[in-house]
């Protein structure tokens, strides 16, 4: 029995020694016990009933994810850090080191109830766990950090779009505690707001970030401290130059081509005018579809509507030219009329009436055109064979000169003035437009 008792005592002593050597078997001290959380009521703010507790804020902007003109909002990802002192969380530390905890301790202590004013959507990142950090110092100072993505309203003014600069702000405020209980302030002044150097946007250039503060008043609850994260966005115009301005310029210049086309080429000039008008309408519709339906005129609307007016006036210009040309030709035909009812007109005029090409002057009966091409060519070949041969011979010798003479002789005076007036006025408009908005 003595021997068995000796063996049992020796085995127990060895087991106790092994347990002491294995530090992983030591029961850890709970943070709640170290911070004495169970001894205080953390439903109340620190210093309840006394002066307002100061809560410092600093923000690091990680990215601006998107800017929406249609919804008039922006989405931003940032690190939001709070600094305050709660003596109820103080603890003894020989080395004066802080303790760091994750989000599980947040529900057991008091934290500031900061929210984003004019926020539409916001969330705390939770992959792989909630991105929350709590650091407590021995003297009771607390650092509370969150990684948040928030979408907030931005009241935009599109009167200068797309040559505009938008000023947006993200506003922070306590929801429950007014200025008598909580005082929000920027922890490090203007240096409390920092940004990532690599932040970039597809349509905007970030001109500046700044921090400011103010007060907000609510009739039922009083005055609250409010912090502002201000940033200015200047729009990149090159995209809109390629998509809207440059095509509009080309359509306006293309409409001027009709001034150099023979005034009697009705199908060519009419189809060119209608095509440019429809193309301008398509450009204007595409720009309007990507913009909010605002009740005021935007800068791009001014440019596109003026360009559309130039294209439309080029069509009206040809309508006036064609009408005046018809009146002039009727007067000439009456003066040159013969007793037989036949009218001798030149080749270009004959082509305007019957749509067929003629080498010489043609005698035409304007009362009816049953088969204009065949009748006119037959009549011409029978009555003016010698004249046709002479004309064809001269045409071969000076083809270029004759074509140029025909074009110049058959241009209306309105076309001549339009070639100068339309480009000149459009150039003046462009100088005035870009000088006003840039």
C-alpha cells in the first residue's frame, strides 16, 4: 500500500509540473474583468450630467467609387476613427501598453452614435469579419475605427454641364446627443482628413479635399455639432468633346456642303439637309438620355440647339433658293415663249424639269411630259443635229471650264452669301461659347 501511494503521489506531481510548463493550458484573463465592464452602466455616456464629452474625428478616404448625375449622389469608402476618453475603461498597466479588441466588445461599452447626414445607403465591411477595431489605453482613452462605404446625396448644378465643377460634401453628426452632451470636432484640424494618392475617377478630376465644421439646428431637439468632408470635382471634357461636340461640329459643316451643290439638284440637297437634321436629333437625344431631367438649360443644350438651328437653317436656305429659282425661270420662260407654245431653255434648266441630261439648248413643251427623256432627246436629235455635233466637240475641248461655268452661272445669290455668312457666324458662336464656359 505504501508503494502504491508513493507511485500515485509521484505521478500527480509530474502531471502538475507538466501543466505549469504548458502555458496554453493557463486560463486567460477576460477583457471584461480587466476593464471592469460589469461594474459600470455603459448605457450612459462618460461624464453623464456634466460638461459635454469631446469626441475627436479623423477620416482617411480610401476611394470614391462612383458619381451619379442621374441620381445626384456619390459613393465613398473611408476609414472613420473616433477618439474620446472614458475613465470607466481605465486599467492598470506596468508597461503602459494599450489593448486592442475587435467588434465583439463594441456592444458592451458606450460608443459615439455618429451617422451620415443625407446618406442613402451605408454599410460596415464584414469580410472576413466586421472591419471594426477598438483600442483602449490605460488612462481610459479610446480609439474606435470603422471601415465604411456610404452613398450620400450631392446637390449638383448642371447649368454648365459638361464644363462644370461639382462641390459635394459628406456630413457627420451625432444622432442622439446634442451639443450639451457631445462635442464633435476634427482631431487634428485640417490634417484630420487624408486621402489615398491613387484616387482617380473616369469622368472627374478631384481638385481638393477639405474639412470644416458647423452647427445644425432641429426645432424639436436643439443644436448639434456637424462635421463636413468637402471635395470639389472638375469634369473631364474630352469624352464629351468626342461624343457630342465634335459630331455636332461635323454635322453643321456637312450641312454647308449643300451651298456648293447645284441649286437644281433637288434630291441631293434635300437628302443632305434631312440627313444632317436627323443626325443632330440623334445626338441631342443621346445626351439627354444620360442626364437627369432638370428644368433649366445646360451648357451642352445651348451648343447642340444652336448647332441644330444652323443645320435647320441650311435646309430652309435651300427651300428659299428653290422657290426663288422657280419664280425666276417662270418669268424667263414667259419672256422667251414662242407662238407655237414651245420654250427654248438651256441644258441645265431642262434637266431640272425632266430629270434628263442634255448637251444643248432644248425646246420643251411645258404643258405635258408623257415620256420626257425619249421625247426631248428625239426632238433634239431631229431638229438640231448640226448644233449637237458642234456642242459636243466644244464640250470635249473645254470640259472643265464648261462645268465650272455651269456651276457658277447656276448658283443663286443666296447660296453665294450663305457660303460666307454661315461659317463666319458659327465660328463667332464657338469663340463666344468656349470663352464663356471655360
